């Protein structure tokens, strides 16, 4: 045992010494939890074997996750050119800052999504320094509130069946937990029936009945938030299958149709049988002579009465009196003459029919002539319609000409209105000049009145002087 302990201690010392003398990369945090849409800063520190190196490559990468199985490359840093290569899908969202003095590299991700929820690795490559720990990881958990869950019923909601109520949220990180609650019709909390199980959002109900009906609510929650869905469960009594109902209804309808067809066939067969029996029966024909009265016209033929053996009724009742069979032996000659007269009447009727045929033929010819006249009238009307159309086109053209004339007259009216406005302006100007002249005349007239007043004053003075002269003359005398 002591030898095994010595070997184990020596191996530990060797690993520690190799770690101290090789590359060592460490992350600032082993795990980090952030909400979706926040910014994240991850920092790793590396200690190379040599203090100065010509080339240092720092790579930030995301390990494959369980859902997609794809890796995510954020970018690389090259110390010889101090250049940073960012993956095209993360341009303007990811930045890498590396300080060779402090041997630190910082990855900044803006507005993280659920795609970045995975292990993020910081991998350092230095030529000639391959021993030690060249990479370290940090588990980034992007928290997302659960989305609105979807509630469904799996199974047949009828008496005696087993059903399941499912509740699933499409989004949620970490994985949300589900909890079912039951309420009565009066919104009072109730417990679940016996043998009811609940696991991962699935509520299993066994041997359901009317008491299982109610109002069910599923709550989906995680660290970020929660959401819920509700549903009303109604358990119905067992009913016939729709397929069975359809088969029964089809059989009943087929039986009814078949019964109707049989009845119709039987009726047709009876009607045909009666018709055959009626055709097989021969009607009895009876011949009667005319009565030996002098008032009967010779043109009337013997009345033939055909009686039906079944009914015994006469089919022709044109005459009221029939000749009695007892008098047939007395006037055989007269009967022959009556037969001769009937032949003459038949000949006359035939001639009448021929005449009527000729009349019908004449009527037909007249109708044909009238048909030709109607055709001629139709052609005349058609020609008149063409003439009316031509007249309409002529009138339409004349209307266009009248419209053009109206437009010309309207333009001339506008010109006359403009001329009238110009003349009116000239008249107003002349009227203003006349008013000015009239004012000037009034001014001159006023000056004339002043001169007249002055003249009157001087005349009065002259009269006064003349009077004073007369007084002096009188005194002198």
C-alpha cells in the first residue's frame, strides 16, 4: 500500500510541476446566468510559459449544445498583427479585447439570445507552449420566461375512459415546471380524483365520470417568470359510434327505397293485366233502323249504337227515339233506300272534306304569302333602321359642330366681356377727368363770384364818391 501511495504522490507532483511550467488558462467565473436581451462580459486569464512570445492566438468558441449539436464560433485574436476576426453572424454584436500586458482577454456579447445558452470556451494557442491547460470554460445560462402553454385533452372524454391533460410551453430557460389546479363550476378550488397522477405537465385521469368535469388551470413557471392556460373539461355519457349510426341509417334508407320500388312494380303489373283483359274483350255492335216517321230527314244515316257488354250503356245518344226490332220485317225496301241515302251522304261528306282540304291549302298559301310580306316588311324595317342610324350619326356630327360653335361663341363672349370691361375702365377714367374738370370749373366759378363782389364793392364806392361830388356841386352852387 505504501508503494501505491508513493506512486500516486509522485504523479501529483509531476502534474503540478508541469502545470507550473506550462500554459495555464482560467475563466473568471465557472457559470453565469443572464436574462435574454442583456449584455454579457466573459473574461479569461492566460499565463504562458515564456513571458514574451512572437504569436498568441485567442479563440472564443461555444461548445455544442444538446438540442442542435452545433458549435458556435465567436472570433479569433492574433497578437502579431493585433487583428480580431469576428464571425459574420456576430458582427456588430460581439467584440474581443485582449491585453498582452495583463494577459487577459474579454468577450462581450450584446443582446444575448437562447442560442448562446451553452458552455463558452476560451482557447489560447502559443507556438512552442503546448503543455499545461490551454483552455477553460464558463457555462452561460440565458434565462427565458415560459411562453404561453398549450393545454390539450388526449383521449375520449366519456364515462369510464382514461384521459390525459397535457400542458407544454414551447420556450423557457431554465426548463419550466408545470402545476395543475382544479376548480368547480362555482370557481371553488377542488382536489383531483383518486388515482390521478401528475408528471412533467401531464395530468392523467383514470375512469372519468361526471364528477371529473370542471375547470382546470396549468401554471408554467421558472426563475424568470410564469404563464398559464386554462380549459373546461366536460365528461359526456357514452354514445353510439358515428360509423355505426351511419350504417344503420343506410340500411333503413335502403329498405324503404326497396319497399317503394316493389309497390310501384306491383301496381304497374296490375295496370298492364287490366289493360290486356280490356283489349281481349270484343265490343258488341248493334245496328238499328230509323223510325218510320215522315218527319225524319233522308240525309240522316242510321244510328249505330255500340254498347259495352260489361256496362250495357249506349255510346251514341244523338237521337232520342230508336227503331223497334219488331218493325224491321215490314220495311226492308225502305231500309235499302236508307242505306243508299247514307252512301250518298258519305260521298257528299267526302266532297266536303276535299273542299275543306282545298280551303286549307289556300289558307296555307295565304299564310306563306303573308310570311313573305312579313319578311319584306322586316327587310324594309331593317333598311329604315340603317337610315335611322345614319341620321343619328349625322345628328351626332351636327351636335359636335354645334358644340364647337358654342365653344367659339363662348370664347367670343369672353372677348366681348373683356372689351366691355376695358371700355368701362375707360369710361371710369373719363368720368374721373370730368369730375376733375368740374371741380376746376367750380373753383373758377367761385373766383368769378369773388371778382363780382369786388366789382360791386368798387361800384358802391364809386356811387358814394359820385354822391359826395353831387353834394359838393350843390354846396358850390
